[in-house]
C-alpha cells in the first residue's frame, strides 16, 4: 500500500502539544465512524428496551475490542507501514481473507449507515421523496466529497461532529436525569440475558464500538495526516490520538444508552423498525427534554453525525479494499488512487441497489450488517494480534502482558458469543 515517503514529513522525538494537535485525526475518524450506527441505533435501543442492564456488557465489549483497534495505529507508528502490509508479511492469504470479509461487510455497512442518514434527512420536511432515494442522494454526495476533497474534508467534518454531538448528548442526558419518566403500572423489566435476546446482543456488540475491520483504516489516514501537517507522529502521539477517539466513543455509547433508559424504558414505547419513524423518535428523545426550540438543532446534529459516518465509511472501506489490491498486485501509488475511486464507485452503486430493491426495513438491514460484522470479528482480531507479535515489530512495541491477556480474553469472548449466536439461531428455527 502507498506510504508517505520519509522526506515528505518531519519526525520529532518530542511530543509537544503542537505536535499532538498535528497528530490528532485518524483516531477521531474511527470514533466518528463508530458513533453512527452502533451508538445512535443500538445503544439507544439497548437503553430503551432493557434499561441499565447492558451497561456492563457495553463497557466489556469496548475493553475487549480495544487491543485490536490499538494495534491498527501502533503497528503503523512502530514500523512505518500499514497494518495491511503487516498482513502481507504473514502471507498473501491473510490479505485475501481481509479483502473477502471487507467486500461483504463494507457494502452492507455503507448501505446501513447511509439509510439512517436518508431517514434523518426526511425529518427536514422533504415530501414526495422516499428514504431510499434520499439514501442514494447521501451516497452520491459522500462519494463526490471524498473524490474531490480527500482527507482534509474527512478530518475537518469529523472533529466538528464529535464536539457538537458530545455536548448536545451530555445536555440531553443531564436534563433527562432531572425529569424522569413514569413507568406504566405493573411494568416488569425483561432480561437481555436470555437465548431469545441473544440476536439483539450480537447486533449490539457487532458495531460496539465499531466492526473490527475498521482497525485497518487508521494506517492510511495516518499517512494522509502526515502529508497534511508535515509531521511524522511518534508512537506516544499516535496512542494519544487513539485513546482520545476511543474514549469519546465509549463515553457516547454509555450516554446514548442512558438516554434510552431514562426516556423510554418502562413507558411502553419502543423504537420502530421503520427508518422514518425511528429517526423521528430519536430526535424526540432530545427535544422532549432540552425543549422544542432545540428540535432543528438536534435533527441537524444527528443527521450530520450519520452523514459523517457515511462519509467515513465511503472512504474507509474502499480505501482498505484498494490497499489490498495494491499490496497483492504490488502496484504504484498512482494506481492505488485509481483503484480507490473504482471501489468507491462500486460500493456506492451496490449499496444503493441494496437499499432500493432488497431492503425496506432499516432495522432488518442494520441487524444483518451488525451480525455479519460480529461473527467475522474473531478472524480479523486474531490476525491483528498475530501481526503485532511478529518479528517485524520491535520487541519494545509488541503487546505486553496485560494487553496480551485482554487480547486472548477478547478472542475467547468473540468465539464463544459467535457459537452462542449460531446455537440461538438454530434454536429459533426449530
């Protein structure tokens, strides 16, 4: 995969505040991609349906996935090459596996987040235009912005979105605590820890905080950030960027669950499977507690959040696919950019066809996408761990005792949960 030439950036041994600011970007972009579907949809539904019961599971999932996302950035900082280049060092088969999984998950996930964006866009009173057509419009705009604006557009949009959404969500949750809702008489909370609820748990965890395949995205973004700022980030600066983005994603996951638990749990109201109805309910969660005056602001914040997630996915998945093709074919940087545009075009076209002709139910599409992301996570997580422990990584940068322990615990958890999902699926089919 094309990388930044050493002469194009300036390396710094220190980690001054100015250099940290120059480094921050790739981690925020991953957080921006994560906060979309997993937080606005699954975290909020988890709180609405099960109250506070799933806070522990959400925090556990974020902890167990942390090493595999961290490896995506630290490998690049430690070796100077992309994570996918590390895959290739282990054997071409690993790149082919990543390519196959990303073709499947990428197109489905792009269609899912774009459909949420289209549903939210309909909240602006656009009449006579279906959610599927609005989704197509979102996909086309995202593709054009990526092709014409490149990394600078992604970087600028993501930082603004994260700040606006974080503050508005904190305000909404704070006000919801002060004005608790009344539960319906005789309400008995249901437990999420049953076989009947297992499919929901897998959907929640599949995108919590994001699919593991997103761990390969920061590598090319790190190179793009270096070209943009002229600064080659140190390993410490890269970790600061990672933990800042990852920490915000974890915080917002808990906040969205809190909002669902405080406003909807026990009221007898449930989120609709319809994209249009769901988007209205989501905005009502905020406006009902902050005030009606905030409705257009909240709608815009939610839409921009999902739009930026779609924008990030339209860049990230095709970029990873193009990187795989470049590595397998040993192609030049010029060829990489051409292949990247081709994958953007193909991803947008196929995603639009899925929304237009195959899927009309938003939650059905998101559930399928999240489940596929989760059941493939053990494979990619194991490869990331293998790459990070390879001889090419300096000994001092390989996973230590605690990081290795969490990695093995995460792999075990992913495998057991995947087996549990397969069992529950066949149980429900009997």
